[in-house]
C-alpha cells in the first residue's frame, strides 16, 4: 500500500460524502467515488482532478441493489490501492414507525446497515493482511437517543456504532483503524429526501465543519468521534457507566431485585 492510499467513499455525490472527497483529495489521496448520481460525481471528480492532480474513479451504484453492491465489494477486495473505506451512504425516513411502509423500512435497513457491513467485510481481510488501513463508519447521535423518535433510523445508526467498536477491538491489534463518526443534525440533502422541510428544522452544523472535525478525530485515531460534543469527559463518563453495568452482571444468577420474596 502506498503512503497515500486511495479512498473509497460511498454516498459521494453530495453532502458528507462529497465533502470527504474534497478534503481527502486536498490531502493528496486518489479517490473512488460511489453513488447513484453520475452527473454530480463527474462534476466533483473534474474539479478535484484539476485542483489536486489526483486520480478519481467513479462507480455508479445503488447499494440497495444486490448486483451493484456486489460490484463495489469486488472493487474493495481486489484493488490493493484502496486503503481507506468511508462508509457514508445512508438515508433517513420520516414519520412514525407504525405509519412507515414496510418496503421503505426494509430499504432503509439495507442501505444503512447491510451495505456498510458487507463493504467493511469486503475490505477488512485485505487490510488486516497488510497490517494497515482504515474503515470510517458514519453513524449518528440519534443512535444514542430513542427519545428523538426516529426509531428505525436511530436503530440503524446504533448498529453502526456497535459495529465500529466491535471491529475496532478485532482489527486494531492487526494494524487497522476503525472510526465511528456520530454527527448531530447536519445541513445536507438527507432531510429533503426524507420528506422533511429544512425550513422547519433548528440550526444545524455545516457539513464542512462536520467533516473537518471528523478528520481531526481520524488523525487522532479516536474510536468514536462526536463533532458537536464539546466535552470529551461526557463521552468517557457514558462509556464508564456502560462498563459499570457490564461489571455488575452475575452471569449465573438472577439479580437480587428479581428474586421472588415471601
């Protein structure tokens, strides 16, 4: 693998994915852009090639379609130049769970969880053999907060956080860095696509600020990066509380609070 590995970015035609492409091209990385909108990717690629002199390949793919997902997996398995995967493609779904069409729920789960898991699975063995590389998974703070009401979307993002932390435990000893990035509300097109009027939303983070903060976390090799969180102690306390719950488990016995009383 070269000193500047190529980066494959999903959802690269706009928003967070396109901004990652902009920032990483400026760092001298060649890119593989994956999304459905070829026109947007071609325009972005032309700008980055001219500005930064990098190689930018375009892969048109809908990651909810098996054949398209197969092609991207094959690229990750076979292209030794790709040393970083940015699992960014995702969608949201407005409305209450009971009102959401089952096919839309299934499509959301396919894009937000199945596709990134399969892509990580495609590249991880090769990175582990090489002893270097990185996988970045875009989650959301919504995955920490069922109170936000986005039940299925939040569940998919909680999955991405868990997947990232589990992969980090497995892959860090083999030289592969895994980062979970948990944005809060970010001003991208995801809202319009979910049927939400952006004018009704509270102030949100600019996408450039989000990606720049995520890259600071990447450079620091953080396991979990939460760009809007000002006090890292809050996250450490959260994680300490989680571990305390695990430490209080008695695997073989029912907790005293659940034992029948006379």
